[in-house]
C-alpha cells in the first residue's frame, strides 16, 4: 500500500506533499533533516494521507495535489 501525504512544518507552517510505502519511516527522515527539501522546516507533522495500491497511482496523485498546492482546491482538500 502506498500513501500520498501532506506534511506541515511546525516551524514555518509550510506544506510538503510526497508519497511513500512506509509513512512513519518517511516522517522520521523528514524530521531528522535527511530530506533536502524539508530539512529547514523541521519538525513536520502529518496533516493528510490517501492510500493507493500502486506506486504509479500514488505518484500521479502527488503531482495532481502539487499542481493546486496553496490554491482553493488545496484548502478544500485539507478542510480549511
């Protein structure tokens, strides 16, 4: 099972969208500073996830969410 996830930085309130097979291990990497694109926003918290059966589906959905990141659809997805 693959997860598409949205993280929010507790430091600067920014968002990060990604996909993974092991959510908790991936979150540990984000919070350890091991991921270049998130190392300056740590700590991060999970605020949204979706499950997909294939990596291809998850990657496609990740790109879709990134396209409307910060817009009305992004806020609607998060219930803001």
